[in-house]
C-alpha cells in the first residue's frame, strides 16, 4: 500500500486548508484511514480517522474544526481543516490500517501563522 498526501501549505490563523491522501497498491481490506501530525520537537499524535463505513473519530484538539471524509471509490481521504490555529502547525501524515498492518505516507507540512 502506498499513500500519497497533498494539500499542505502556509495559512494565517483562522483560515482553512484541505489535505488529501490517495491510497494505491494492494488496497483491498483497508478498513481505517486517518491522519496524524507531528509538531517540531513533539511526538506524533492522532488527529482523526475514518472507517470504511464512515465512522469517524477526532482528537479533542481538533473537534469542531476539522472534518475527515472518505471516497471509497477513489480510495482517498480528505481532512478539511477550518479555524486553523498556530498550534496546528505540524507535519501531517496519513495512514491506513489493513488487517494488522499500518501503512504511512510521507508527511505534508502545514504551517499556521499568527
């Protein structure tokens, strides 16, 4: 499974960005896809995930501001990020859970200026 993330960039606080992640390869039975982020000097942390059936879960820090969606036909997920804060600055990674295996894509940098 290969994951390709895109959509990062520089945004002012209060603005919005949309991240996308496309899965390719042996993608059958991928049941959960999601996003993590890693800020400078910090550990990678969970942001959001979505199951094949559309069930979602969010970190408390992004609830009400971020929204994750999934297009099963295109094997992609998206993360709509609204009301961005400087503390959202991080490298964002998408991942996919397939059986007992977890796959990671290369990160995309999101920088939020105050």
